[in-house]
């Protein structure tokens, strides 16, 4: 008697998802002209769609917060269009901007802004739900930030991403409450401000063991870096290699200020390309 052994092939799906994603402060108004389908954000939609293997965390910021109208998308059709298009892209996660003013913003105001973002999910004509909170100007005040983050996690119906922008090295305890910690934010090489120094910045600013939650954001990527290298796409790719090699969770290099996502050499698309080739 012969026995037949059915071997079910174990198919392991190995996807090459980069461990490092793009953390984009999208401080650009969505539209150049009223109701133009968020034309100003189109480069972001295109870059994210062109690189579905890269995760994007995109910071939505109507007005240093959710806007003054108190309504979802600040009652602005251009934000409705922009945010719903972000939500339609699987590898994009959005977070809403609030500003803690170095732990001095009144807690009630902060909480009201968080509640406002949570309410964007109630908008019925389009999916403009927000999926996390970006705490700008975070300060080493654990109780303040912990209260705000605990409130935020309860305010949303679904699990959210919390991003804390310290801009400088943060103590390990903050990695316990913030999903993502921005541990360096500065110009590439501006007089009087911290320079981005590649590996040494990563080693100094991000505690060992927390790399995957760490983020670095560099603006004014032009001129030369700290070593005199020209700020071009290949320098960005070099930096991306180091960042990926260190297992850093998130990065973004901005050509000028955050309202500029299309100037060369480091457009939003180039940020994704450099990660892919790193
Ligand atoms: C709350 O949102 C308003 C409107 O966008 C903004 O002006 C204010 O700075 C925000 N405050 C905080 C603490 O986020």
C-alpha cells in the first residue's frame, strides 16, 4: 500500500518593504486654484504611488492645528480632496498637526485640537479620517506629553500613530509613549544651527535599541554639507544608505522650507528614490 503524502507548499511571501519610510511635514496648501483636486499635493500622491514599497507618514496641517472652523478638514473642500486622496493610497498614513509650544500650550486647547482631528472620520462625503497626531515643538515634559498622548489614543476609534517632534535627542522614556520620535530637525548646514552630520548625528541623537522609532528631518538641503559635499541627489542617497543601515524608522530631506516639496535636487519623489536605491 502506498501512502501519499501531500505536501502543501509553504509559500512565504517576502516583500521588500524598506524599514525606513518617509516622514513628510506636508505644510503646503493642497490647491493652487480652488477645487483643483489638490494639485499642490499631486507630487506626493505620485511619489507614494510610484513607490508602494515605501511607507509614508504625512503630516496634515491646515493652520498650525486643525483650523479655526472647528469642522472636519477645516470646512475646506481642498483639504477634503487632498486628505481623501492620501487616504486612498495604501502605503500612506496621515497624522494631524498640533503644536505643544514646548509643553506650554494649554492642555485644553491641545485636547480640543486632537478631538477635532478625530472627528474628521465623521465626515460622510469622503474618507478624510486622520490616523494619528503629530506633536510639534515637543519638550522634555513627560507628564504633559503623556497626558496629551493618552488622551489622543482614547479620542480616536482606531489605533493611531503618535509622532513627537523634539527636533533634538529625546530620552528613552519618550520612545515608550511616542510611536515615532523626531530626534533631529535642523538645516543641512546653516550658520549657527546644528548641522546634519550623517552617522554621528544618528549615533548621538537616537538611543540604541530605539532606531526603528527614530526619525531625522533636515531642511534647506542646498549648498554644501558639513564636509563640503554638494547637496545633490547622490548625497541624499549616501545619507539614505547610512539611515537605512542604522535601521532608522523615518527620514525626510527637504530642499528648502516645508512648503516646498518640488524643488530639486531633493523633491518628495527623490526622497523615495534614494531610499529605494539605498
Ligand atoms: C489648535 O488649532 C488652532 C487652529 O488650527 C491653532 O491655531 C492652535 O495653534 C492649535 N493649538 C495647539 C495647542 O495645537
